[in-house]
């Protein structure tokens, strides 16, 4: 494996095997921890992967994990700590930019602009790995792979448009469309209880797909709908 995209591809393929409940693949060590409720032959695992990948059973007992080890996995709250911190910083920054002459609309535009700029930054840190992770749940990215590659740049453009107050109506409409599509994919993943990585902060930070991802999108969509109604477009 050479990048985070490889990790996401291997993880997705292994999770597709019947009986596998959890897959944790590490790029640095080239090891995969697989938890299943049935015994799965190594040959079955190998056949699910592309020919360039080789998988073999670990002989070292240090690499064998029990259910007790699984229970020591980080809680969702711990894993999502970076997301909560970023949201907190964005909220405080948006309030400080508007507290002297408070205006709810201006606050929302600043929040959405900062949201896009910050989140696109993390996606651009690993532009090779992000598309593979994003395609796991975004419906449009699955149909049009190129969309996953340009998505971070779309976020940069939207962030600048909101912060510069340029073509706000267009930016709001695009926000509703792209986040609406992504939210559909997030909802499906949550309903299917898929154990996949959320690509909202790229692949630099390993965030699980949880209800927090849905809430994050819902907040942005609510603001966009409010602003577009306020401007009289709807």
C-alpha cells in the first residue's frame, strides 16, 4: 500500500466479505486487523483484493486480538474530538467577527465560508486518498469519479464566495445541492451501519461515519435554506 487511498480500497473490499464486522488497516505497518463472527480462510480474503495486494495470516501472537481488545477501541466521542474542536473554533470565530454589529445573516455567511475553507484544507492534505474515501458514501462521487477529485476545490471556491460576499445566491444553491447529495449518502451509510471512514476532514484525521457527520451537514443545509429564503429566492 502506498497511500490512504489504498487503505480505503483494501478496507472497503474486506468489509464486503460476509461475516466480517470490523477492519482496521494500517498504512505504515502494512497490517490489517480483521474481526469476524465466522472463520474466514486467508484465500477468501486474498481473492477479494486486487492482485497487487498480498495478505497472509499473522503468526506473531502479538498481532492476534481478542474481543477484549475491541472493547478498548476509542469511543465515538474521543474519535470525533477533532471535529468538535474545529466546529467550536468556527463558531467562536464567526461570533467574534459579528459581535459588535450583530447580524444573523452575516454570522451564517461567515460560518459557512470558514467551514468550507477549513474543511477543504484537510481534504487537500491528501488529495490522492480523499476521492477513494469520499466515493464510499457520496452517491454522485460513485457515479462520477472525477467529481470526488474536484470536490475540495469546489469547497474552496464556495468558502471564498461566502467570505467575500460574491454571488451568494449561487453559492447557497450549490451548497444545498452538493451537501444534499452527500447527506443522502451519509444517511444510507448510517442506516446500513457501515463501518467506514468519514471524509469530511479528508484522510489526515481518521473520523468514523457517525450521526455527527449527519448533524454537521444538516447545520450547513439549514443555514443555506434560511439564507436563500431570506434573500427571497424561494
